């Protein structure tokens, strides 16, 4: 008697209007919840159990998306850095489109950056760069490497930009270009902490504008 062949079909994956599947949406939701929890109270104090409960999934559902808590942290940090650098890329591109002069372009960039901070409806919940740095002993080597490489990329980005500026506008006083490049990141990270502590949403924009004024004075703009 001939066997009856049954055609097997893969289960249909449902996508939302943004092109994301249900699994991708769940994954993003877990990452969003984890981000808020980690910057609020730290990595060690954030449990898989609370993430599972907040996301409305089972524990096996969590492990379907992430191998363990460190895997979650790495993917969360990678997403955070990509979003952060994407913002910087877009603002720099816009600033350089508006001016061919590197000094004026940087001043435009800083103004756009400050305006972006002003438009935040709520205080920035926190920065994963600072979180990883403060709690580096509980993160794995890979995540710490990602953190350092990100900070070095930021230094390199602005060091090159200041190099362009100095070639056309020598500073009024001697300046360490690497330290000047680091200053913006230092100000932003510090402003995030201060704005959170003081519940002052305007603080980040104010601090960025002070740095902008410093650059103007330094290069005689």
C-alpha cells in the first residue's frame, strides 16, 4: 500500500507594519526593559526573572532570544552604541552639508546636538557607557572591550575634526587635541549624570552650549 505523502509547510511568521516579526518585537521589548532596569539600578541588581515578568514571557522565552544574562548585556550594549553613533553620524553629516568650513561645521553640529537634548521630553534615563565603566567587574571582557573601543572612536572622530580646524584656524592658546576631543564626551556623560541627579532636563543642552562657546573662544570664531 503506497504511503500518503504529507507536504510540510513552515509556520507563517507575522510581521508588523515596520517589517518586524513577533519574535523580533519581543526581543526588542526585552532589550528596552533591560536598558531601563540596568541604568536605573545596575546590572547585578537586574534579574532575568523581573525581565521575564515585565516582558510578559516565559523564562524559556527569554533563553530563546539570549543565551544568558551576559549575552543580553552584549546585545543591548551593541544596540545602544549603534544608535548613539548613528545620531552623531547624522548630525555631523547635516552640519558639514551646511558649511564647508570645519570650525563653522563643528559649531553647527554642537548647536544641533544641544537642540536635540533640549527636545528630550523626559530626563535621559542613563548611559550604558557610564554603567559599564562603573560596574566593569561584573561585565565580561568582550563588553568591556566594546566600551573602550567606542570611547576611542569618539576621541578619534573629534580629534580628526579638530585637526581640520587647527589647519585653518590656529588656536589662541596651546591645546592638547586629544584632550579637547575627549572633553565633549566627558561633558555629555557628566551632564547625563547631573541632569538625572538634579532632575534638570535643560542641563545637558546648557553644558553642550558652554562647550560650544569654549570652542568659539579658543579658535576666535
